[in-house]
């Protein structure tokens, strides 16, 4: 039996791969294709000249296309660029909202009052930026009259056309017929409009959110 090697003698190879672009002196190539701070094409210059231009402009030389031949570098304020990119990513995460699919169930021979009630639910969901799955439930002999369900779904789609669009056309699924209506407005836009309306009415949307939680 051979004695086990001490873990202290084991060598660690490699490390985390950096996703940061190379900047300034870290760019180790003889020449680069240089782009000015406003996007203007300077052309192919030596790395020395590119670094000199960056220093004279009080900017950084940033490698933006490492696999190009020669690599493409741009003159920019890298610190400011990183800060603005981080802020944009943070804002995108803050405004991100997942679309929820709501469901409404109807009967082919629904009476006018119930139809208006169900349509009101669909309108409310679409205004909130949610998708709506509309299901027509057939029973007994109704299954032999699929055109009743199709006409009802068409009517509903036309009634809410200003708020949504037919994302998935009506299709038969066993005893049911299903259609999906998508909202014209995104979830984040709907939430922003709702918050703005509450502010105009003198309400505090933050208080409502905390109460809901």
C-alpha cells in the first residue's frame, strides 16, 4: 500500500474564469482595431498607440471583441460604463414581472348576465397584464355542437380586442374547448399605470403592497 498524499501538497490548477473584458495594460496583442469613444472607427493601430490615445483622452482602452483578428478595442470610461450597466441590470430585475395565466370557464349556452360577469373578469385580468385561458365546458348533447363554443369564444375575443389578442386559437380538448388571450400591455407596464393612478387619487401604492404581503 502506498501512503496517501498529503492534501497540503496537492496543487490547485486553474481558478474561476473572469468574465471581465481586458483593459489597458492587460491587453497583450501587437495591434488592435480601435473604436473611438463615440463609436467612430479609428482603424488598426499598434497597442502602444492605442494606449497612448487612451491616456491622452483620460479614458480606458477596453477589449470589446477578443476573438476578432485583430481584437476590437474601444476608448471609454470603463468605471462609468460598469456602473451604468449595473444600474440598468438592477432596474431590469426590479421591473421584471412574471405573466400569470388566469382561467375563466364558460358554458356554451351561458345567459347574458353571467356572460357579462365573466367578461368583466377577463377585462380585469388583461388590464393587470395577465394572460387568460378561456375554457368552454360541454356537457351531454352540447358536445355535438362545438360551433356554439367557437362562436362564444370569438365573441369574447372581439369584446376585449382593445385589451388583448388571441394568443392561442380555439381548439378542442376532450369535452372542453380552450382559447388563450394575451394582454397588449406587459405586466410591468400595467403595474406602473396602476401605481400612477393611485398616486393621482392621493393613495399610497406602497402601503397597499405592504398590506398585501
